[in-house]
């Protein structure tokens, strides 16, 4: 009988599910690291929330471990690369907290609009400051949503029920999905200028970090109120404090902070009309019950049948399919990540074509891997299981195309990205067991995927390669690989350069300024 350790507090219903499914579950919460290290080797599965840290030491001692289940979304407490190296599947429950988090954002918006915490404290202190607390109505106000995915769309639905006007910024929100939700799709600059309330519902990535920067906050409407129940780091906390002190920002309500637990030293604490809660977005009885039940079912399914659900480091692949699919899944994800970093704004469609022998295989895991790659530059926590659902909720059309005859390669995968500005296609193949790029925007080449790469689209004119190489050399950027493709002499051309360190923004700008250069991008894999 498989054994599972429940190391953090979960609903008793989770233990019942394990028992009914034939899995032995031991509840041992509050263990020190030393205590955990002594017993973790006895278990096939581990169920956690956020308290227990499954770091490299714990995973090294987990000699029988097959699966770790996180009751919730974030898995910062699990060393996923180390788990992957040991063949341990890491699962989460990405959708169990959605309604609870959306409701918390709405509650924070109400509290902010009517200054409820300050009014409560004043009244219970024996004061009756009826004229001090002059709130504002939500009716007919413009709410700006930064992020309109699963949680953001639920907030939009509730805000529309309050008769608010909703504008949304989300690079993956299609025009059709915006109409379906009843929101107006806008760019971030327009949202900042128009919104009277702003609420954030996006992951924290390099592109979203300080999305409300000091510069952005300065462009907001005077009196804007800002709610963050998503991730600390999306808003420049020091700049927000300055805006609250000056009165330009009418108020803010935060459930998340750059440093947690947040204490009195936090720059926002004590600011006028600022409300703080201790990361309560998922803290309702219903949400805790939902994620506990989900993680128990998922762990049981995997230990008893091998079925994989909501895995962050493994696609849904049967044992028989795994050897054949593994190199193509890797190719699909890398090719998708390439396409995602090359994508223009306004994603509308993703088509994955399978040509040759690969078309005869189970393509679903490959498509899921490709989607995860395409979406990952903006959605850090996405995985191969959640990617199809996330693409669907954003109104992105996903299609598969199979063609069993391939004129050149035994097997080829082509990803075509459709955006508001047109289509771009990218193709790859597995050569000698290694994924390679063989086509970019219709131009043929043969290049390996590197950890860091430089993409340059230029006119094929003499002197370009020398100028590019010289510029990289001056910047002390070492070239690992250099691959070229072109339409024809003097026509459109591309260079894919594998480099030992990613070029910075200043170097990219200098390359962009070279004669005949049309586009430059730094790519990371």
C-alpha cells in the first residue's frame, strides 16, 4: 500500500479520500527539518501547503518519493528542478482558490472605497466621526484589471454586477473573449490613465515586476485606488507610499508584499488610507476544503494508476508512450518558448502542425508542452497540464494539424502564432536525439537551442556579420554558435546566435541601430 505524508494542515476530508482510495496517509504537521529528514524516506508521496519546505536536502533523503502534491497554486517551497532530477512528479491545484481570491479583491475594493477599517477603529474607540469618513461609490466607476485570466475574469464578472465599467490589460486576452466577458480590452498605458480603481491579477515575472512603477503611478488619475491580491512585487511599494502621502493616490489595499511576512518596517504601513491583510486571498473554509480534496485525489490517482494531473514538471504521458514522446515533448516546449519570446502583442491563435512520423504519436502532450512554452514568458507558473485551459479561458484558438508525409525530415513540428498584427511560424526537428530549430518565419536554417540566444532579422547585405561579431566582441559577449538563414541574396535574412551570456538592453539597442537591421530580440531557454 502506498504511503503519503501529510506534512501541513489539510482538511480531514483529504485523509478520508486517501483511506477510501487505498493509500495510507500519516498526518505529521509542524515537523522541524531534522525531523522531516529522518522520516521522509519512508513515504511514496508528500502533501504540503506552504509551510513545509521540500528543498534539496529533503528530496535527497526522500529515497522512495514518487509525487509531491501542493494544496494551492504557488510551489516556491518545493525545489522543482531537484524533484525533476529525481523523477518526482510535482503537482499543484491551480484553480481551487480562484473564487475566494476574486471575492477578497472585491472585499478589499469595498473596504477601500468606504474606509471601513479606519471607520471601525475610530467608532470602537468611542468617537463618532461621521463627517471624517467620506467614501466613494463603486457604481459607474472605471475598474482597471491588470490580468484577465481565471481570477481576473471572475473579478470582472462581479464588478460588472456592481455596475462598474471594466477595462482590462492582458496580452493573452483576445478581442472575442473581451466581448464575451463584457470588458474593454486596452493597453496598459490607457488603463493607467483611465482607471479610478486598479486591481492586479497577474503572476510575478520579469515582465510584470513593478508593472505599476513610479513612472506608471505618476500617470494614474488623481485619487486612484489600487488593490493587489496577486503577488508582491507587482507594484513599486516605495513609489506607492509617496503617492499616498502626496494624496495623488487615493488609497491602496494589499494582501501581498515584496517581503512576507510583512512587518512594521514595510514602507506602506502607516500610510494614509492603506489597508493590509496577511495574504488571505485563499483563506476561506471552502477554498481550503477544495484544494485539500483535489490534492488527495491527484496524489492517489498517480500512486495507484500513474495518471498525472496538474503536474508542473511532467506532461500527461503513459509509461508505454514516454520513451517515444520524450524528445518531441522537449522540442515542442523549446519551440513554443522560442515562439512565445518572438510573439507580437494580441495573441489570437496557436496552431501546432505535426509532419512525418511524429504525426502518428499521441500529440496531446506535445501540444500542451508547446502551449506552455508559448505562454510561459508572461505566465511564469503555467505548466503543460494547465496551459490548454488557460489558453481557452483567454479566448486563444488552439488547433492541431497532422500530416504523415514529410518531404525532408522524418519528423517535424511547426508552431504558427496568430496575433492582431499577423502570423509567424517556427519549425523544429529532433536530430540525433537533440531538438533543433530548422525554420523561422519561412526561412530555413539549422540551429541548436542555447541557454541564451540573440535573434536578429536584417537585410542580407555585405558587412552585417562582421559588424555584429565586432559589436558582440566589444561587449565581451562570447559567441557559442552562429547560424544564418535567408530568403535570397539582398533579401530578408536572420541570424540566430548562441551566446554565453544574455545581451543587455543597451547592447540590443546598439545592434538595432546597425544598418539594415529590422528586429533584434534576446531569447532565454
